[in-house]
């Protein structure tokens, strides 16, 4: 079973990205033949600065590798290192109706938020379909916001196969229902566009500042507090086991401690969680050539498959 997923290098990764995507992708190495890539072409829809894009690509690679992606066990590469995907994107564009793209929630949401509508943003799902279909992917683990894009890849593949025969594999999306949306420091969905994130690998000072900024009600030290509505508690649920959570619930129910104390408990748990990855991460940051070699190795593996598939597709459409 081939499992494929991509993540955009569009900013500093936060714990929402970690629990919603990165952790799942790394775990998938043990569930099937994992293809994971850094969606560098997709990031052009939002990042329009050379240095920032280069830095983001490198950082996402480092973070994935630090969190356990193994280059021998999986295929891990940068999307734009395998150009075949753009050729397939064009071919698939001719099997994608305007209506299909016009119905895309993600496009509608982005333009509604004032992001200028351009062709890259509009045709984003076709490139994503090319990512998925080029590598004969069976399963695509994604967050809820991306389910529709995987459905569109199925629709596009169905239309292509209808014209040329059974050439493309129809993918299914896989959403882990246990991973609820990770809340941000203000209680809304954690997202880099809302400025409410806690970084995966922030500096000690930076992470502390983010955690201390979590919004709570204004109950005093000597008051009983309600854990069920508390943003600190919701974040603690990601890092604590049942016993630790029960203990924390007792602290909420007992006067004497304030939200500042609970925040420090959460901060300790976050640091503890990412600590094992920090050493590997530092090693990779200090050895960028090692990272480049790993990505080149991954691109070579992906390219081999992409080239073989494109030969079949070119032949089918009459471009061989
Ligand atoms: P952002 O909202 O910060 O721009 P992206 O849209 O780049 O994040 O998301 C990258 C991946 O991380 C996607 O798979 C998405 O579903 C997941 N993700 C992002 N934010 C969260 C969150 N708050 N909770 C769970 N998963 C998230
Ligand atoms: N659109 C995805 C996101 O923003 C990233 C992505 C690009 C992707 N191509 C993909 C995910 C192919 C899965 C499969 O999260």
C-alpha cells in the first residue's frame, strides 16, 4: 500500500502541524510504503520571497528528519526536484472542469480572506492531484481541510481513466478522527495566519512567551477553575497521559494555584516532548549538506517512479 502526503514549507511549524500532520506522516512509515514530500511548488502560492522559501524548505526537511523520517524506510523529497509533476499537472488540467475548481472550499476561503485570486491558487488542487496520481498513491493522510482536494484528485483521475483507460490509481483520503483540531493560544484553530501558534522547536524564551500568552478567564488563585473550557487544559491533553490529566483536573478543582502555574506545567510537557528530537535537529542544522544529500537521494527514488509513470501517461495521450 502506498501512502503519500505532502506538507507546504510556508512558515515555522507549530504544534498543530505536528499533531495534525507530521506525527501521522512519520507513523505511516510503519504502515506502508511512505512517500512524503515538501510541497515547494504549492508554497509559491503564499511565499514570494526567495530567501524565505529556501529557509522554509530546509527547516521543514530538518524538522521531519528530526521527528523520525528515515530516508531508507521511506521516500522523502522536495516536490520541485521532480519536474514530471508539472507535466502531469498540465495533462490533468485538461480533465478538470472549471466547476470542480470553483467549488473548492480552500480557494473560496482564501479569496474571501482577501488573498488575491491568481491562477496558481485556483489550480492548486490540480497540482495536488498530480502529486497524488503520479506516484500511484492509495492512501493520502490529510487534515480535514484537505479531504476535498483528495476527492478532486479522484474525480480528475476518473475523468482521465474514462478517456484513456484504467491508467491512474484512485486514492482515498485518511483522516485521523482522534486528532481534533489543535487549538491556538486564543482558543481558535492554531494557524500561522492567526498569530496564535506555539512553535514545535521555538527558542526556550520564545516558547515560554507563546505559552504564557494562552488566553484564559480571569479567575483568581483562590477560586476553583473549570478545566473543561480551559485552553491550557486542551493543549495539555495532547501531551499528557490519563493519570497526569486526572492529576491536573484535581489541581483545577483545588483553590491555591493560578493559570500561570498550569501554563508552566504545559511548558514543561512541551519541552519534554520535543527534547528527544532536539539533538538530532541541531545536528542536521549544523550539517546542511547531510540534509541536501538525503533530499537528493529521496528525489532520485521518486523521480525513477515518476519517469516510468509519465512514459505510460504520455503514450496513452499520444505524446510518446
Ligand atoms: P496553517 O493553518 O498554520 O497555515 P497549514 O495549512 O500549512 O497550517 O497546515 C499544514 C498541515 O498541518 C495540514 O495537514 C493541516 O491539516 C495540519 N494542521 C494545521 N493546523 C492544524 C491544527 N490547528 N490542528 C490540527 N492540524 C493542523
Ligand atoms: N495541500 C496540502 C496542505 O496544504 C499539501 C499537499 C500538497 C499535499 N500536495 C499534496 C498533501 C498531496 C497530500 C497529498 O496541507
